[in-house]
């Protein structure tokens, strides 16, 4: 059995790391070393020659002199909000280096948006082997040290590799023992030690680089131990002064494992393994639960989801814990990268379009998609897109129940995604049963996703629960009308269509019932086939809706200022 360190064991790595190679320092030149260039003597000007034409002009009657017109000044850059705040993002994935879901998009887009809000941002990630080589080659070595981690005092190498892109500094924690395999997530047996190491190494790296942020913003269970380590083991070090924010992207995943294993890999004091912090049941510890206890502020990715997770149905066993900490729980809706999803410039689309010509040009993208997928080519068909992980969370059992009723001869369904075998097989069956009307792409392809978003008339998102959801935001940006269940971020971002006032930007249903989903689809088809002018107006409203990260970034900045006035 490994010997335990006492609770008083001092964390030495952040203060006195064992440096193997010092980070290179740039040579500095003093002003005295720089000699001014010698001035050349000015050339003598030749006497001006007389111009007869000029003399005739001089004899003409003199007109009143016009006041010189000043050239318009260049527009001043918008003033940045004050005061400036520094933020360290800590998470397990980030586009374009490694991405498995929406977390990767947030870790990429939110830091960029915060820079425009006068924030200094550093993103800390694991240096997985699966990161494309073109990024690995551009990483710069910042230094390394060793850090104690486990209950028996084992020390581990921590390397720091840096990559700067679009004003954001990305620091990758390097360790072959934990990050040498391909995928970022494998199984809990391997992932628990890996992310215990990563959470502590991220804090130690901030101390090593002498970069102390105002805010440490952690994401999901993989980084949830950061606030715990900060309070339990980093007191008296520079990084202890930072406030912490923990964002829940999906409460279903919490980092639960047996207590003895997490005790060994964290060496946290025994007092923390009680019900108020880490203890989950009689034998397990919960890493996300501990982070919620110690974080200065908790956020999640929509207002509705913040309320939902405090109820037993959505709380995944942590509803009581979240109600206890509700005073520091906020909901802020995600945005999307509007440059990445700009239909006017997207190189992946057969035909580009904007808000002024979407009604006509979207038809060309529909015909191109139908031809590419072997569907009947007809611009008047009602095309429904489904781009999703194929899991029960996404409401696919409801789609299974209504699929025969959807196939009315006027409707086509295009599916893109992978997931549970039962749903993959079901959609393969529908493609064979309804040839020319259903295409099931059991894969994920970025180009195909862009083409479906642009070509479809409607996008289906009937989720059982959806913390925020990005697909409905992307769909609206592309002029595709969302059909969604009123849950989480779907409820916050999709206003149901009102046939009496001709307002709204999508079709919704509330209870998780197949009949209500079918009714929402039929209401959408009714407007599409019988009131096309109203449908087209909704398409334009969707494209005009602000789904960017700017509003979200402003709310996060306000939150940071609340924590660090």
C-alpha cells in the first residue's frame, strides 16, 4: 500500500520547481547601443521655371479662396472596456487542436471573444499525442519541472509547450506517461489519474511561468479539481490569489471513481473526502462535486439549464448539492463562431448566400445536396436535417417513433452523426426503407455538416436535455429553421412561431412525447407549404439573429469583475 502524506505536506513544485532547462530569454538591447543613422545633406532646390499658362491664369479675375477640405480622419478603434482582466482557461479540449464536442468549440471561441472585451487570456491544455503535427511543430518550449502528486510521494515531469494564435496564448502540459495515447478520453481507469495530474500541473505551471491570473476559469469535471488543489495545496503561492470559475457543460459526466484511487492520485487531505466535498456514496468520490464546492462561482451554459439541474430529473444526483450552492450559480448562453459559419464566404458550400438572397440561393444548395446524397432532386421537398451524436440524450427514440409518419412523400430527412449502435442501425434501416427520401450518413464530416446546415429547410433537435446546444444556433445562422424541445439552451434561444402575430424563429414542443414532436414537425410543414412568404420571413429573421459570442463574452467579463472588482 502506498504511504499517505499528511495533510500538512507542503506543495513545493509551484515555488521551487526542479528546472531541467531554463526557458530562453530574449536578448535586450539598450538605447545606448543603438546608433542613430547619419543625416544626409539636403539637396539644393532648383529655381522654378516660368510657366506661360500659369501667367495667364494669374491675369484672370481672382475667385474667393475656398477653405481647404480636411481629409476625413480614420475611424478610431472602439474603446476597450476597463479595467483589464487576466483569465486562465483550463480544460481538456480546444478546437482546432483536439475536439470531441461543444466544449472544444467553447474553449476556442470564448477566449477570442474575451480579448475583444479587454481580457488577457491564456488557455492551458494537455499535450495529447493526437494533436495534429502542424501545431506540434510550432510549439515553443517554455520550461519544465517536477511535481509531487501521489500519496506515496511520486514525482512527475511537467513540461510546458507554448503556441500563440489570434492573440490567445495556448500552453500545453507535456507528459508522455499521461498523454502519449491518441484520444483525449479513453476510460475512467486511465482518465482519473490523467486529469488529477493535469489539474495540479496546470496550477503549478502558472506559478512556474510567474503568470498569475485574476480569474482561473475551469471547464467540466476534467478540470474540476483545480479549485480544490488551489485551496488545499497552493496556499501561500502566487496562484492562490486568483478567483475560480467552474463551468458545467454537461452534468451527466462528473468524474466519479472509488475513493481510494482518487485519494492516492491527489493526496488531498482526508477531511475533504466527506459528503460536503468529494464523497459521492459509501465508496466513491466525485471530482465535479468537489470543484462545485470550492469554486468561487459556478456557471452553466444557459439560464434554463441552470434552473433545471437543481431538480431531481436533470440534476444527475447533484441537484441537492447544486441547490445548496445556488447562490453562486449562473447561466450564460453559449455563442458560435460567426466567421466559421458565414454562408457568404464558406468555401465548403456549393453556392454562397447572405441574408439578402437566402430565399433563392438556398434552393441551389438544396438541389446540390440532394444530388450528392442520391435523394430525389426537387427544390419544393421539405428537407429536415439531423446533425447529432446518436445517443438517447438527443431524443432519437422520439424520432424512431414518428419516422413512418414523417415520410409523407413531401419530406426528406438527412442524418449525420455516429453513436449508439441501435440508432445507427435504425437510421440505416430508414435509408433502405425510404430510398430517395432518407439519407443516413453514419459518420462525422465537417464539409457534409456545413452543406446540410445550408441546404436543409429545418433542423431537428428534440433532446431529452440540452445544456445549451450549438446546432440550433448554427442552423439559424444558416437560415435553417430549428424544430426543438423546450429544454435548456434550446428554450433560451428558440422563440416558438406564433401564427397570429407572425413572430418567432422556430417550432417547439414541451413534454417529452413523440406525438408532440410530430405535431411540431407538421406545424412547420404547414407554414412551409401553405404560407411560404411567412416561412421565408422566418428564415430571414433567423439569419439576422445575433448568435455570436460577443454578448456572452460581455456577461463573462461582468462576472469576472464581480469576483475581482
